[in-house]
């Protein structure tokens, strides 16, 4: 069967499973809508958390970035993995012990202020919409290539699916749907990775194949007998040098920027509201710790394979494209050209594709390459001072990898279904955060405290529906590569939520004035910096113009530092929190019983709350 037939089969079957699960697990109360009734088993919650956290950025874009950036791309791998450990160690157990549904509810209660609650609420919404933009972009990329529909149409289809199971099922429906989506995405990611690892190195474990020598069969695939017996990374380094790039295993990004991006991704992960809220779905505090451990295990399965996938894709891509006549180009390239996500510009009119450093065109291509007409003069944005003739959208590398390696059509279609599962699972979690922020924190918590549970549930579903529409608009008008957009969301979370949560748990003297000042200053500075370099003056987005050599992706670390400093200073020179709040912080970290309304802190971690 053809790729498109296999894709329709996999997508139809998986979407049907998601819808049936959502109907089966639909929510009929606010407790089920916000926190799945706190009935989820730690293993299932770990699987759902992994699916929630491993977004389109992890599945589609991370390996693509590593593929093009080489060693520098590993900062995404280190930052996101380290951030999850930070979250599991420092935040999850305490927030679960506190017992609130949402992060704004915790901040509003801990800092005894509706104003603090509202500020954190808008931070949550802003971060979530920034993050969800990347997910909808990933959905559009998959649909445009494998189902032969326009990117915008693919985004609309994804919106409809997410709308159904997020609005109907709430957190309970989304949790069980994410369990199914994790199974789909991990199989879809690992099958081609194992397949290609065996083909190139005879090693079935991608993480080991990544550091292995090329087999005789691998040399035949690369059409270069000299590569047999050489380490895969050595071969790729050599290819890079021949084309004029720096060695793949060397880093060219400023070290200070790499450090700040890793820190921003780490603390941003620990402050992401859609990840934190997952730890409220288990019955007990020890279950929160256990589900964090299980989630890390499920995440590692994909993350240890990502660098290998990047190297496999990069090596195969260079070998099958560079110095090849366009009329002899592999079919995968012409298929992807039809989406506008890859293009060839014949700058010297020799009919041969040349790949190398520099940009082929300024910005994104304006025309489809279905007829090979991209190289003609009517493309007005050609970069003439660059020898590179290839435009490649980095988000396609994982999806194109099985095609480049000439794997069976069913494997190619399986990867498409996995990409959709990754994007939709995280999008659903983010939409629930937005929904809960509006219905529970704003409407119920601030504007209409006497609202009934039925009214609150209606507001939650309406807010989720509105959020789906806005998320779709972000997918239709993308802000950048998936992982880049997601990196901005992590930076915003690092600059706003993380300091407020950490200080709220571990420093009983931090007060409302410090928290509000820090959050506003941190997220404000970070947002302005990102907007200036990415939208107002993108031409200046270069290391020489960055503040202390720190890119927009890493500036969240500076925003976090500003937040911490202002929070400490302002709290030092303003009135201390009320004694009951200070006692609350003490009890939050030590085994003392306290039960007040929605907040439940117990002496026994084995008891459900």
C-alpha cells in the first residue's frame, strides 16, 4: 500500500481510539475535569506525564535541531531532561501535598493575595499559548506531508480532535487518552530508529549504534565503501568538513549562551503549569513521587534515541542530496517539496543540487517545488552570496528520516501517527491549564466565588473551546520552528513561575510584594527581549548584538535571576507574611497535620488527600 493509504489507516485508528477513550472517561464533576478525581495509578500517570511533556518539540523538532546544530543541539536534550529531574525532586511532592488544582491557586493562597493569583493566572495563560503554538505547528506539518492537505487544513483537523476529548473528557479523559498517545508515539519513534541503527551499524539499540562503526551493509546504503569500519560520528564529521561546515561534534555557539539556554530549559520545565498539574491526579503524595519516577523512565526511552536519530538523518540526508542531479533526486525530496518545507534553488543553473553553509533563500520559500520551478528567477528572495542551494525546514527531519532511509511505507506512516500523538497530547494538557486558569482561578476564584460546580464546569468547557480556536490560529500563523517556540515558553516559565514556587515552598519570609514584583519584572523583561530580537528587529538576532552573548532562547535565565533578586529584596524591606502563612510553609515541608477547606496537609504521606 502507498504511504498515504497507510497514514490514513494509522491516523484513523489512533484518532478513533482517542475519541473512544475520551467518551469512556468523560468528566462529570470539576474534580474529574481538573484533576481526574485523583484516581490515576502512578504508572499510568507517569505514562500520561511523559506524553504530556514529550511534545511536538521532543518528537519532531529536537532531533531536527540536533541534526543541524550538532553538539550545540544537545542543550535541548540536557535542559529538558535535567528540568524534569528538578521538577520531580523540588516541586511535585510539595505541590501535591498542598492539594491545589492549579499553580495560580497555590500562588494566590501562599502569597495571600488575589492580585498575585491574577498575575500568575495571566502568566500561565501566556506561557501555555506560547507553548501550544509549537504543537499546532507540528500537527500542520504532519498533515501537509502525509495526508496531502494544506498545513492550515491539518491544523483545523487537529483542533477538532483536541476539542472533542479535551472539552468532553477534561483531565480524566485527557489522562487516559495520553496513555494511549504515549504508546503510539514511543513505538513510532523507536521502530524506525532501531530499523536504521541495524541497517547502518548492525546494532539494534540506537543509543549504542550512535557510537558504533558502520557495517558493510551501512556502507552500501551510504554508497561509499570507504565508510565501512569507521565510526559513524567520524564519517559525519568528515562530511561536514568537506561541505565547509564545522565538525558535527564541535560546538560553535557561545558557551555562555549554551549554559543559559540549558538553565532556562531546566527551570522552565520545573515551572511549566501543564506538567505540574499532572501530579494532582494521583491519590497520595508518595504516588506523586512514584509517577515522577515512572515518567522519567518513559521519557528516557525516547531521549536516549534522539541523538542517534539526528545523526542517522543528517548522514543519510547529506549522502542522498549533495552533488546529486535534481532529475535523479530521490522521491522523498520531491514529495516534501510539495509541502514547501524543503526546496532546491538552482543558483548556477547546472541542474545539480549543492548543499553547504549559509542560507539558500531569505526566510521561507514562496512557491511549491512540485515542478522543480523553485530554481527559477521568479523566486525573489534568493541569497546570492551563499553557495547553498537547499532550504530545509528543521521540523521535517524526524518525519523524513524513514523516507530518506527507504524504510517500508507502513513505518513512514507510523511516524506520522506518532508525531500527531506527541503534538495533540501536549496541546490537550496545555488547553486544560488555560481552561482551569480561566474557570477555576479567574471566574470561581476571583469574579464569581459563589458559582456552582455545574456553572464552573460549563465555564471550564467554554474556556477550553475558546483556547482551541486561538491555539489553531497560532498553528496557522507560526512563530518559528517548533522547538524554538517551545524554548521561548520554557524561558517565560523560568522567569515567572519557578522563583515564585521555589520561594513559596522553601522561604517562609517571602511575601506578596516580592512575589508580584518578581513575577512581573521577570516575565516582562524576558518577553520584551524575545519580542525585540524575534519580531521587531530579527536582523539583529546575532551573538554580537545579544545582551552578554545570551540569545532569546536563553534569556529566561536572566529573567529568573531578576525575579529571584527582586523577590528577595522587596520581601526584605516590606512587611513579613502573616504568621499563619509562615506556619503554613513550615507545615508544607514538615509532617504536621493541617486541614483547611481545599488545602489538606497531613502527617502521613500514605494517606490520600
